[in-house]
C-alpha cells in the first residue's frame, strides 16, 4: 500500500509559516484517544497472548504462568504440517494473484481509455457482497461433475494436477487446488489496487522515450514499466500474502481435513477445544514468522519507505 | 499470421478481461442462485427458477436480525474509528512531537498482522478480564482494526493540502477554530469520507475477528458462516445480490452527480472568469 509510506520530511520553512500560537499539548491531545485504543486493544493483547502461551492449568482450575515453554515445542512438532501448508498455499496464491492481477492493472492504467472508471468499479464491486457468500459460490462453480470440473477433466488437466498432488481423483472441491483458487480470488483486489496505483504514476513519456530508443514492447516492459511498478508489486504481494497465511475461511469452506491451515488450528483450539496455551503459542509463532518474513522481504526488495 | 499479430497486440487486454471475469464469476453465480429453488438444505445445485426467496427475504429466522446487528455495529465502528483516526492523522501531518516512529509503527502493525492473530490475542485479553463477549467486544475490536485504515486515508488527503489556504484564512482574520471549520475540514472531507467508507465496509464484512470475539452474538457474516455448516437458505443470495446492486447503483449515481457538478463548475468559470 503506497499510501502507507511516510511522506518525505518537509523542510521546515520558518519564513512562510505564520507565527501561530500553537498549544504544545495539542498533538498529544489529538493522539491520545486513538493511540490508547490501539495500545489497550492491540498491543496489550499481544502481551496477554504471550503470557497465556507460557501458562499451564485447565479450564476448571484456572491457568497460571509457569514459563512452560515446552508448549511451543509441542505445538510446533504437532502442527508443523499446517504451518508449512499455510506458507505454501499463501505463496502460491500470491504468485497467482500477481500473474492474474498484473495484466488487469496494466489494462486499467494504460489501455482502458474511457472504460477505466467502469472497470475500476467492477474490480471493487465484488467487495460489496459479503466475501463469505462469494466464497460459497465457488462451491457451486467447482462442484463435482459441474461444467468447470468436466472441462478440466476432458482436457486432462485434472490428470496433471492429480499427479502433482493438487487435486484428488476427479474432484477439485476439497483439494489444495480449490483452497488456493479461493485464496487467490479473495485477495486478488488487494494485489490489483496497489499495482494500479504504481502503474498509473508512470509518466507515459517514458514509454515513448523507450520506443524512440528502439526498445521493443517486451524490452520496454522489462526495463521500464516493471521496475517502476516495483512498489506496487511489493505492497501487493504483502497485502496478499499476510492475510492469506492467516486465513482459515477458504480452507474450511473449500477444503477438507487434509488442507487445514494454521488458521484453522488456531480457530479450533481457541473456540472449540479451548486449549488456550497451545492456541496462544501457535498464534504467537504465526505472528513472529510473518513479521520475520515481511522484514526480510522488505529488506531484500529495497523499499524501506513502505513502513 | 495476421491473427497471431492481432492476438499478440491484445494479449494484455485479453488476459486482463479474463481476470475480470474470474473476479466477477462468483457474483454472477450468487445472483443466478438467488432465483433457485433448491431441493435439499444447501443451495449449491441448480434446480428450478423461482422468485420465492425474493418475495420473502427475511423468511429465514435470524437472518434479518443479524443483518441489522451488522449494520448497527458497522455504523458505530465507523463513527468511532473515523473520529479517532482523523484526530491521529491531523496530529501526524500537522504537528511535531516525540516518538513519531513508535506512533507510526503502532498504526502500521495492525494492518501488517494476519487477522487471526489480532483476533486470538484480543480474545485472550477479554478472557483474562472476564469480559462478556457480545456487542461491545465486537465493537471494540472493529474500531481497533478500522482505525489504521482511516488514518492512512485521511493522512493522504491532509498531506496533499496546500498549507497556504489556511494561512490565507488567518490573514483574513479567521480564528483557529473558524479556519479549521470553514477551510481545513471541507478540504479534508473527501479523505475523511473515504476513510469512513472503508471502515464501514471492513466492519460490515468482517468475519475472522468477529468469529473470535462475538460469543454467541450473530452478525451477518457469522450467520452466513453458520449456514454453511447447517444449510444455506436462498435468502442469503438474495441479500448478497441486493447489496451488490445497491452499492453499484450508489457508486454510479455518485459518479454521475460528480461529473455534472464538474461540468457545471467548468461552465460557471467559463462564463465569469475571475
């Protein structure tokens, strides 16, 4: 999200700035209510969660902090497949979102002409229907023996995906492919919008210049357009990958017990099994893993101004 | 060969339109299946055309109750998040203060955290405090995660504002309050409106955080989730379709009004150039 970027610090201009009487406390008064809200209901809970993860006890007798770090080890050794699966599914969905989203963002930015606003509305419009209802619609689209599955079967695509382990038999529903398809669908707009924002900022004269210098369209794209759209690619991939890793809705509605992601485990531990320490430990590991991956990614992609 | 060339030149357009189709396909399915008359409890297979559900959208017990609850929560969450977020945005753009970096990361982190982590940690807080889960815990959670998005939207607008406009107002002897109400606020309004709309949409459609912190309270997304396990009534599709149509019509009307206003403004300035 390019808007997240902090503005370059404006040079102080004492001559143009009028000598205003500003209360020294005004900024703090403006900040305090909102920041307090975030501190109490966002930062404090993270600490509570960390403390819960090292407690032992039971629902009946209550919990006590015993610095029982073995919970982390137990949680990881029991649920590492779900962790691996989450990262794998989220990464696949992110790559698919980039491959599918880039042409559309490019189309809106450079080729749409007077259709630009309409296509933009159509990209955002699905948001207006509850995403759960739309995810359920994929159950119909990918239904066994439906037209989509039938077509894939006749084209022998299903044989290939089954061989790769993405589908099972002649089904698509309740397989990894269905979950990744749902994740891709759900987070695609989060890829398209930042891509579009960074593509739209590119000066069209740069394309003309590349053309004048005898660059072929593909070279122009490789050397001019794509590098300039990198901020959009980075924020788009982050906005897709982060929520996709923690998602459990797609895995639950479109998947099976073999496609459970770490979000599913956290949800059931917290809301059904009521094993709070394990659930808190899992959630804490997920948070740490995501923060670590995001930091590494931002460093590598060299857009530090994102944060 | 000419066909291949034609295809090559339009490859981006074709790929883009295919993606658009992928994005819109579920909405089409939702709309079509709102006219279905399913045989069993689930509305996943086409049986026969019927307008029964459209004639009685509240016919399923609990559906419309959950819808009004979601609207109520979304309205209050929007109000709270917009108020708190706008204040933070103004402080960030207009004032110098200590610990700016820490404030920025506190605002950024909720957007960079998977929802399930925020949801789970907030639940541990509520459990530790012995809070009763329901309307208020949902509202607290929604204000929390909408806040950052409002800050971002308002900040972008306030940052692009010309500070000389406010200076001009003060040169013309407007007090600080008058300057704020008559100059600053109207210019910042589109940013605040965008933030508020975003907050409303996020809150209304939120499932994961609500799922953790709702207790036995059922919002609309919670109702849909529950029905995915028990049986999906056609009315869900009716509500989904209606929401889609209403929102698209509202956007189109707003755009048409905006266009007309721009044109009229252009005409006016044309007639009486300053």
